[in-house]
C-alpha cells in the first residue's frame, strides 16, 4: 500500500519536524526574547506568579528565553534533543497557562502547538539525521 511505502521516510519526517519547528521557535519567538535584555526578561518571568513563583522574575524570563532560543536550536540540529525538548515543553506549558488565565494577551494555540510538537519528539527521538544519532 502507498502509505506503508512512506515508512522509509520516517527519519526525514523527523528531520523536517525538528528543523522547521526548532528554527521557527528560535528565530520567530526566542531571538527577540534572548536579545531583549533584563528588562524584558523580568516582564516575561513575571508570569511565574501564577504558579506561586513570583521571586526572581529576571531569572525565570531568561530561562524562558534560553528555552525558546537555545533549546529550540539544539532540537533543530538534533543535539541533546530529548532534554532540550523537555525544557521547551515546560516553557510552552507555562506560556499556554499564562494565555489561558489571561496573564498574557492572546490565545494559547501557538504555545500548545509547539508544546505538542516538542513533546512528540521526546517520545520518538530525533531520528537518524541528527547529531545525537551520529554521536551516539
């Protein structure tokens, strides 16, 4: 059947998923946050108050920026894919919750989509076209 013949492209599909979601998250969302500096990080990290973690907002914001930029790039190249994807999933969970509760304007859809894509990569791994596979 035609659908089962596509199984040979599984690793290419994982490469597409990793690279496209990773680069878009890094450059579409993370780059502006990582270069925003301490003032922006403090505002971003202030959302942690919804979890009772209102202390050190600059630290939390910086960690969110790292997750959206550095971890997304790590996933794109397939290096430390699962731990990096886990940090992105945690970050996207916070972002989705902040949108749902109204702490941040807008809907949670993008955070949920990124979260689900990166969560999937935690379960299936990066595929053979990745640094993890080459080094492992």
